[in-house]
C-alpha cells in the first residue's frame, strides 16, 4: 500500500489531499501521523485535482507531513445472529462489556435500494405497537417507513420510541421478530436511559442497539449509526428471515451533522444552510425499508426527528414527509396537559394504513371506527376556538356533545395510556367504541348500522343479557 505526503489543507474534520492515483468514493483511508499513530477516514469527494477525506475522529495531530494511504476498501459491517441482545457504539464497537462481534459475514454499509417495480412487495401486514393512537388511527404496516415528528426539547418521543421497541409485534404470527435501535447525537443521560430501559424490560433479548453520543465526531454520526443499523436489519431480514423494526432517533441530529460537514467542505448551502443533496441522502436511508418479493423477512422503519421551533415546514420534516409514507406527530400542547403519549392524530397520517387493517388482519370495524373518531375529534377541536369567542352556553346540544367528546378523546382512556401499557388492537378498538358511545347514535354517520349493532356497548350488553 503506497503512502503519499500530499496533504494540502485541513478544515475541521476534512483533509484535502492532492490527487495521486485513482480512488473510489467512500474508499477507506489511513492517515499516518509523524509519531506513527494511524487515524482512519473515508473518501468523501474526488475531483481531477483533490481528494477530500473525512476523518472519523479529531484531526488534531495531522499535518502536511502526515502520510495518506488509500486502502481500496469500503466500510463493512461485521454481522451475525449473535448481534441480537448486544449494545454497540455508533462505530459498531461493544458498549455492553461483551466480546467483539464474531461475524458470519461482512457487508458493505451502503446497502442497495429496493427496485420498486420488480423487487419491492407492497406492505400489507399489521404491526401492533401497543399504543392506541398509532394502532387504531395511524396503523403501522410491515415494510412501511413511518416517521415520528416531535417538537424540539420534548422528552416523550424517546419514551415513545422505547415503548414501541419493547412492545412491537405482529399479532398471531410465529415468525421471528427483531428490533434494531439506533440513537444518534444523544446525551450521556439519554444513553443511560436507553440502556437501563432495554435491560429492565428484557427487550434487549430480541434487539440490536447502536448508541452514538453527542460528543462523538459528526462524521461518525452521518456515516455509521444509521447505515450500520440498516445493514444489520437487512442481514437479519433478508438472510435470516426476521421481520425487523428499525428505530432511528434523532434524524435531526443526523441532518445537523450533514450541515456541519457541508460547511467544512465550503459547499453552497441550500434551504436554511442544509446541503442541497440532503433529500437524496435521506432517501438513501429511508428507502432501505420494505419487503422483497420471494424473501421471507422484512424491514420496517420508524424514524424519529425533532422539528426546530415545532415547524413542520422545516426542511428536515418537510423532506422526510415527501420520502416516507406518512407521519406521527407528537404535540406540545398535549404534553403540557400531562397526557402521554402526546400524539395528535389530526396532522398524523399513515398512508399504508388501509393495506394492513380490516377483517382477517385487525377487525372488520377498524376503518370505520378510526374515521368516526377522527371526524368527531376534529369537529370538537374546532369548536374550542368558537367557545373562546361565544362561550360554551351558546353552543347547541350537538356541538356541546362533540366538544365533550374531544376532551374525552384526549384526557380519557384513548389517547392517554401508561408508559408500560401494552394494548392489543382489540383493546384499542373497544376503547374507541366506549368513547363513541358517549355520542348520540345519529352522529355516528361514518359507521355502518350492522357494525354499530355488533360492537356498540349498548347492543353488546343487550346481546350478553
């Protein structure tokens, strides 16, 4: 392996090397300092004159007299069945005190997009998270990519992520299920929270956890945690036959690292300073979810991102919304009311929900109950603004019933549930019927009469009598 001493400039985590030989994009690089210490990096860009190398750690100690060696290899993830139950760093190193991973294979972390017309299979199987506002009204389907949008500084999104990680399953299925959890740019306190929760609940037994800390290099955050996690998920799914749920948090930290590296490269910034290729970069991650025709396993993706200033039009949630198949929105006002999980169903959406619900999958009343609850809550929520102007006494009896319905929907048993409360889809739909029974039957215009007679608490009691 040849060693070159042609470093021209060092800017932040980037080293600019005068071009000496043909090199490949994402090729691994060893940089040898004057004291013999070797630091690793990766080719980020190449042109006729220069090669840009991003260093995986601090560039302190690297000078123009340092040697550069191009290895001709890309980053590969050592994968194996023994990864289940392990907690790893953002670079894939053990953080749980256990031994190094004994690999069955080494896979390129770049992965490969699933060709939609020929290889991708349409998602159609319901995943139960145990959370009513997701299962009943914004259903997650196996093979879907569904992000969770949260306000900056709102703690519940981490708690929701952990609850989904330990509760998610496919009801009635005996197929193997696993969770791959990747946290990016988290604090030491959050790391301790994640590790303690996985160990306390036993969820770690069927999970692989990657933890990247806020004080780890920004370069590591954009290269390794999400791509190592997705590579691990693809191996478990398409080579071992697992159905894998990938949880990525927080994608905003990932995008901030992209912006930091873009500034160091002196790139022309796009919207709000983020690089113009951020859409493509995010798509390269999100599109690694799905099912492949003829393959037994699947990769489902829940990516969590915080919206700066609670702005859903911010570039990160905006671009994520274009690529993914809906969104779950965590609401600050519900959190202030002490409601957990503070999920607002009004701006939330699962575009693949109809594929995974109904008779034989969840229950025959699922779609109608969801639509009726949404309509009642939306109208009741709108009436709150009117009450602020004219007062509650000025409302008609119908409007007062809908206003009360909105309050019960939020503060009653449906949205509000315990951190460890794992509801079946039947539990969630039955709670929905209890809630709808507070409305006069003539207002249940979105539900067929035969379903009302089958599931409405009034008729079920009569049938039981």
